[in-house]
């Protein structure tokens, strides 16, 4: 056993008379009884051979001299190379029928993609997707449905140009504009998922959204979600929150479950700020309350939280994942559009893409604290936008909750 050491990615959770260990690299869990616990802490070689072999096979014990972080990032870069499809997040407009208080695009000049640009977007996507069997499109804004004609144009042209490929769409929207015409159009757009944001229960949601017309609001959005679900669309609800509105957030989760049960996916996201403004801190206690409620309603699978990531995010990591703004300018990230010097990689109308920026987004970027963190395989350093100094989003959101999650999983599933 002298040639082995304990992995830096082991997380230990003490229980009465036993020890649970989770390895964030292998995503395996083991519970040691009191005697095995003693051997683990004092002399690992005293453990049964079968247990030692299992610990080695599942990376709880690794060869001395090995650099686990280098291995982790090598695997991440290999995943970046093994890209299976192209994906383009397209901003049909930066305009919106709402004026959310937190929107990072509030200060952007209002742009609307025109027909000429849309045709060039389709040609660009076709050219960049030659080696792939699947093309993914993410309609974004602003409110993308304010320019639904452009969506139809791009989809129609892409289908004609790529009849041998699988083309699918997702939409990120406030959910207010859906009607029977748009729902039928969405079927033609091959929409597989629609993400709709809720900012609180009715009063708070409408106060934050600040719709420009009173005909839009919380109740209408919920009604639209119900219609979309009945029409066969997969809906993801994103609940934005900050610590100041935690009570309202909990009421909203209850309301969503009461109205929609598990016909939709739901996740909660703390608000983050673009630029140098500090993010509002979310305390461990608050995160714990929200997490428990989401688990109780089966909106969160704890095992998914503890699943190792292969890449930081698709847009950052894959060469042919890109963001296209209404003018046809290409970026690596929507949020990073505020810093074109760090994220602008080209123009759909021609010219070489800036490979140096593309490679910069691929490369792992972490600080000294990350290198020592046992959660690194779960986040790979967190949002690339943060690492480049563009946003204030934190790294691994559930870091303060991870031991609670490990204990919960150990109680719900069979553990070696």
C-alpha cells in the first residue's frame, strides 16, 4: 500500500459508528463500518484486500506521484475535441416586451435581426456543420419570439440545406407571447425544450418583469405553460431568487408543484451580476432550505448534483458552439457579449474566426483555491465567464451542501 495515497477528491462524512466517503472524480460512494473507519484513518493496508482493490479501482486510492488535476483537465480537453454536434445560440433581437431589473442586456442598444442577416446566419450554420449529423439551435434574446419570422426563415432554409441532418431547437423566453399560431410554428421549428423564467409569485414576478403591456403577467405565463405542456412540449422553469426574497421563492416552488406537478422540470438559480458589482450572498442555510424542498418535490435528483462534469459548458468548451447576435457578430457566450475583446470571434459574413479566443475559452481556468478543492471535478472551475472576470457567478453552487447531499444519497440508495 506504500505506493498509493488517498485521492484529493474524497469527501468524508461522519455518521454514528461509520464513515461515508464520496469520490467526486469517480462519482462512487462507500460506507465504512467502525472498524474499517479506524483502518482508513490509521492504516489503510489493514482493510480487506477486496475493499482495497475496490478503493483503487474507483479512485479513492491513487498512485503516489500522480497529479489528479492534470488528469482531470486532460480528460476535459479530450471531451472538447470529441464534439458530436454543432450548436448556435441565436439572438433574434435584443429587444424585449419586459424590462427585468436584473437583465444584463438592459443597457444594450436594441437590435433586430433582419431577413438578409437571417439568410447569412443559415448559410454560416450550414457551412460550420458539415462534419456533424446534428445541428442544435437555441433561440435567445431579448425576447426571441418578438422576431418569430426570422426563426421560421432560418429553420426553413436550414432544413432545405441539411435534409440529411437532425435539426432541433430550444427557446429561452419569458413565456408571455405564446398563442396558437406560435405553438404551431414551434412544432415546425423542431422545438425540444422551452425554458421559461419565473421571478417570484404573482406580485413579485410582475414587479420584476415590468412588462410594457398589462396584458402580460404571471397568470398568463402560467396558463401558457399549461397549454405548452398539453401540446407536448418539454418545459423547464427557471426560478430566479436572492436571499431577500426567500419566503416568496419557497411559496413559488409550492405553487408550481401544486399547479404543474412533475409535468415540467424546475431549477432554482441565484441571481448573478454582470461586471464588477458583487453578487448577493446566498447563505448555506437558505440553500439548504431550497434544496430540501426541491428534492422533496423530485425537481432535483441529488445524484445528478454529484455527477462529474466533462466540460465547463458547451459554449465555452466546444469549437462549434457559438452565439450569434442580431447583427451577425459571433461570440463564445451570451453574457460575455459585454466584453467583445474577450469573446468576439468573428462575423457570419466571412473572414476567419479568431481561433486564439476559441482556444482560450476551451482551456481550464482555475485559481489556487480550485486546485485544492475536492469539488473541482463537479464544476471544473465554474463558469468561464466568471474566470475571465466578466460575471460574478460563483463556482460550484452546492459546495456548502455537498455533505448533506452525500448523507441523503447514502440513506436512499444501497451503498457499498
